[in-house]
C-alpha cells in the first residue's frame, strides 16, 4: 500500500509543529564539491535533536538507484548551537562560521551524488541504500513490498527540499520527493512525462540546475517568494564569496540576483524582502578599471554614493571610505580578489573587484 507523504492532515500537523528545519544546502558548488559542500540546519537554540533524527539524501536521478537512500547523517543527541544553528562542513572548508553555531566536521563523505536528489530532515528508521520508492513513481513507500526495504511510514518529516535536473528526462525518470522542488526547465507538461514529483509540493521552475538552496530568514513554510531561495553559482566565484547568478531564471526570487554569499555561515539567512529594500541595480554605476592597480573610479548619474567598503574573501571589512573625485584609493591593498560594497542612504550593492 502506498500513500503520498506530506499530503494527509496528520502529516500537515507534523509540519506545522516541527521545530527542526533545513536552513541551507550547498549541494553542487562550481568545480569540486569537497571541501565546499555544506549543510546548515536550524532548531531550538541550545536544544538537542531527538534520538533517531537524520539528515537524508534520496537519489532522484533516472538510474537503477532511484529512490535509494544515498547518504544519511545521524543527528541523534546533537546539541544545537546557542544561536539555533548547526552547520556540517568538511576539513579544509573556507567558511567563517558564527561562533554560536554548532559545527560538525567530516560526518559524511562530503560529496553528494549528482542531481537529482531530495534532502530530508526526518525522525525514524533510516537504512543506507534502502529503496523508499520501489515503484519509481515519485511517491514514498509507506509499506514496501520487500521486507528488506525501508519504510517511511514511521518517518516524521521535519523538513524537505528537492533539486531536480532535466538532463536525462527525455529518456529516464527524474524524481523529487520534497515539499518544495526546484526543477530545471519544468513547464508542467514535459514530453516525455518523466518527471516524478510529489503532487502536494511547491514546484519551482528554474533555468538551470541549482547549486544552492536555502531558507529565507527564519521561515518555516514552502512559498518561494518568502520562504526559500535557489540559485546557480558563478564559476568565477572565489569561496567563501559565492556569487549568485544575475539571470532572473536562475536566481529565484529575483531579489537574489547578483547576491554574494560572503559571510553569515551558521546564522540567519537574508530575505528577499530585505534585499528588495536595500539593493539597487549595479547598472546605475560605472566602475572602472577592474582589475585595478591604485584606484577605482565609481560614478553614478542618479544615485548619491555615501560610502564604499571593501571586504576580503573571508568577509572581513578591510577598507571603508568616501570617494574623492569619484575615486577609491586601493593602493594599499594586496593583489587579489575582493568584494566592493557601494552604499547610498537607503540601499547598497556588492560587486567583485580584482587588485593587480
């Protein structure tokens, strides 16, 4: 017998009462995954995850492993940070993490299977390699046919999100089991119809494969406008200053276009609302030369520039100044890549610069 999880009233009650959330997943960073992948979770500050709590990665790619539990991380008894966050990283990662967050290092192989995949935060019985969708129909099995397979009937699903690619959808199944699903090139009537998606989920069409998904602020729901963000990351990014795509089809909501994920790891995420209020278009400016040697000219015909700041790739503010004759003196900066933040009275924008 099968049922669609996340659809019944009882399961809806579980979601509404859940205190544990997936906050961020860096699933497919540009280049090599290790050591740049990370997972961030949220829960009651100073609390602990109940026994039997797992972060689970379920295979959604059209292969013989569809529906298999690829990886899982046992979170039983893990203390949540004083700020309410847990971040899972690998040795050698470049991230500056909030000191109030709990940090778990090297607790999985640091290399998620390629998309498609579903990430879940669950409580219940989890077995590596078990098939939770034996029929390959995008519906989690509540009672598997084989006794050696896993059952999700005892899972309390605290939170879930799927990233689904379209590379093989013409010939193979691509499945997503999450309560919000980011789908590459999904148009509601794919031909052939090989997307297998949770029918009760929020389905979001993306222009390319998402590299990164996260909750906005302290959200708890599944509305794309206010609760989640997904993006592809620019290959020119210098971690930890990951640069979001400037393409509106790839960074959703669009307020996150060109956003730079430079700091704040292990803490509350920004929201689309705050970015919409605070960021103005970089097209308002002329910024040159870039790369620069001793100075950078920053001009705007319609925005009064109040201040300019420069941050290194660790997110540290190393220069704050006003412009002199539209120029910023960078002669004291060492050669390298930096982030330039331009601020007016009520708004700001950030761009990458290179110092020779």
